[in-house]
């Protein structure tokens, strides 16, 4: 547990001004700054707060497809548990842009590194950026295939 906290702290401190400002990144920039980009499904979520202060969310994600990097199988992704932090729920199908360091995985660009996958009215998989709208299936929607093309083209 101490290793997870230390790793998360090191990653958050390594990102410039992450505590106060998140620099907007497009998909290509997210891909270039990530150790890995995966499509997967959340199988377990645990919120741990064995220390005073901010809780730590540990999401176990089964990687179905690796678009960049070498992450496979079940991967643990850590996230601080404060307002505005990326959220996870069991069963979520996601595209995750991951930064790894010393075996600790966090999202690149904070919540920007999490894309939910939904089905549109025609059954196509689209991405949900959780933007406010009455129709969640269209909230910030973008074709999953388009995102995959941008990630693979990013150098």
C-alpha cells in the first residue's frame, strides 16, 4: 500500500501544476504522453483511505485490446479520490491513456485520459467524455474507430 501511495504521489508531482491546473490535451497528445493506451473493462473498484486526507481509488481493468504500449491482462489503475478526479465503476468499458512508473499506473492528463465507451442509437461504439447533455449516448461522442486511428498515428 505504501508503494502505491508513494508511486501515485511521485507521478502527480512529476506532472507540472497538476494540483491546480490541467493542461488540455488532444487525443494525439494524450497518446504521445502515455506509456500505454488500452481498451478494457473495469472488473473491480476499491476505495482505500488508510491515511488521513485524500482517499485512493484502485481500479482493476481487464485489458481487451492494447493500442499502444505493452500492458495486457489485468491492470491496476490508481486515482486520487477527490472532486474532479477520474471515476471508475465495475462493468465500465473504457479507453484509458495510462502513464506508468515503477509499476504504478495513473491516467495521463488526469480525467482527460478516461473515455467511456457507449452504444449509439445504431449500436455503434462511441466515446463518452461525460459532457452535460440529455442524451448520455451522444455526450461528447466520437467514433471509437476514429480514436483508434489517431492513437495509432501518434508518434
